[in-house]
């Protein structure tokens, strides 16, 4: 009679089946992880661009004479454009009127050129 020895290991078929199951599980998890990673990077870029835009607006309002102009600069992988536009005059005719200006900051990705953030504010500037 034939006697069969008991084995303590796995058969080749069991190992192959477990590898197929593992590869199917990983094929659904890895793309979802990559999508989450890309979205996290985009969100981090958006926050950095928003902070840069806010900082630029504060610098312009605190330090510059607000005359109509457009400026462009690259910084930290971002390209930002500041556009200062007169909106209207404030005050009565004959008085020393002030002017209302709009400050627009657009921050885009330096590599792709995609617009990431746009910030707009208005300020009253005294005539000098």
C-alpha cells in the first residue's frame, strides 16, 4: 500500500492562489492611494499659493503707492501676477478726493501654468 507523508508546508497551488488574491487586492488599493497622494499634493500647493497671494496683497497695501500697473514674478515654483486697477474716485468734487483701487493677485503653477489661486481686494488711496 501507498502511504502518504504529511507535509508541514504549503503546496505550490496554494501559494499561487494566495498570490493571485494578493495581487487583486493590491491592484485596487494602489491606484486609490496614488489618487489620494496626488490630491494631497494639489491641496498643499493650493494652501501655499493662497498664503503667497495673501502675503503679496499685504505687502502691496502696506508698502506701495498704489498706481495702476501690472507686475509679474516667479517665486518658490509659483508665478504670480499683481494687477492694480483704479476703480473710482471717492469724495466730493472740489475736495481732495481719494481713489478706490482694486488689487488682484493671481498665482499659478510655474511648471504647468495652471491658475491655482486668485485673490482680489479693494483699497482707498489718498491723492498725493
